[in-house]
C-alpha cells in the first residue's frame, strides 16, 4: 500500500521543469498521440460493425477498464461535485460522437484529423467568451496559421464534388469544443480521473439506445479491440483533462494541429492511405505554426524571472 500511495502522489505532481503553459502543451501533445492510435483502432472496427454500436462499446470498455481503480478506492471517491455539469458534457459529447462515428469509416485518418482541427478555433473563442481568458496574440496567430494548413488539406475535398461525410465530421467540431469548455469548468472542482469516469458513464448511457437498434455481438477479437480502445480512450482523455487543468484553454489548442502528423503516418501504415500533396503541404504549415508558438511560449517563460526581479528592484530598471 505505501508503494501505491507513493506512485499516486508522484502521478499527481506537475512537470517541474515546465511552465503551466508548456505543461498544458505537453499533456495535449501526449493526448494527440494516444488518440491517433485510438482512432486507427476505431476506424478498423467501425468498418466491421455499426458505427453507433462501436461508439457505445468504446465508452463501455473505457468504464470497464476504470472499474478496478474505482473499486480499489470506493465509489465515493469518484462522486462528482455536482452532477448536472457531468450530464451536460455527456449529452454534448455524445452528439458530437454520433456525427464523428458516422463519418469515420468513409474518411482517411488524415482527413478526419484535419477537419477536426476547426475545433481549437471554437475552443479558443469560447474560452475568451465563457471564461474571460486573455487573448494572447501569439496563440491566435498560431491557431490562424494552423487553420490555413487545415484548409489546404481539406479544401479540395469540400468542393462541389466533395462528400457528405466531410460535412458530418465538420459538424462534430463545435460540439467537441463545447465539451472541452465544460471540461475546463469541471476541472475547477473535480479531479481528472473523476471527469474521465463520468464521461464514460454518461456517453455509454446516452449511446446505448442507438446501439441497440443495429446490435450484433462482437467476436472475441473485436472484444479485445474494444478493451484496447477503453485503455487508450481513458488515457487520452486523462491527458486532455490534465492539459485543460494546467493552464488557460487557449494555451494548448495549437498543439492539437500536430495530430495530423500522427494520423497521416498511421493511415499510411495501417490502411495504405497515400497522403496527397495538399495534406503534406498543410501538415508542414501546421507543424511550423505549432513550433513557432512553442518557442514563443518558452522564451516568455524565461523572461518572467527577469521581469519579476526588476519589479522587486526599481533601481535595476533604469
């Protein structure tokens, strides 16, 4: 038991050498890598089963994976400080997932990710309006350049000959952004693991009716896949929750544009999706914008101690 307690206390510690903003960016980058693997698994399985059943089983598996942790410390430790916020988040996230899963089997992983990159724009705008966060110009410039990269990727596919499923995927972005903003609010009163558990509970419940309409029992291999998605999904959402709790919601959003790199690679490796020239160019634009912001944030952190020292010593300011 002492070993378990020491591990739990270490896990809760922030990354000591990073500023809160850089911690948020690191957690969000980690979540993107985990979700890239998760989405590859989900695309594979959604080609074999009804997408809405896949949605239910993915979150039910997430809840199953979390059950040993819940039972170890007791149900009371996972009781939220207010159920309404958890329910609203579940409703909104479920609606976004319905659109996302319906489109997933019909799009490449790279295009799925690129279209989802409209989400950070909604998150940043919503964070300013809902939480009064500062409009740090570097973050907005980075997000704007990253969005240009997204348009380079998806523009040819959203032309007159473009697909209905691209628009479905696009419609999920503002719903996921609203879910992220609710998560940001919930981090002020609930621990990350509590939020992740209640996400699995609410989305499983809200997804079940649609899943039952086209139910077919998974094979043994598919059950193994779903258990893997439960582990990956819970880990990814934990990283997102830590990112949103570490700093302003606007601080970490531009890092999500790196997901296109992971998704393009996995799409090529697993599905043989050949990246188009527009995908490669857009990806370079996105990486450039994200790298520039990370450097700006790092330099700003190094300037803080100097500025604080000057504030304490007015003579040094002359």
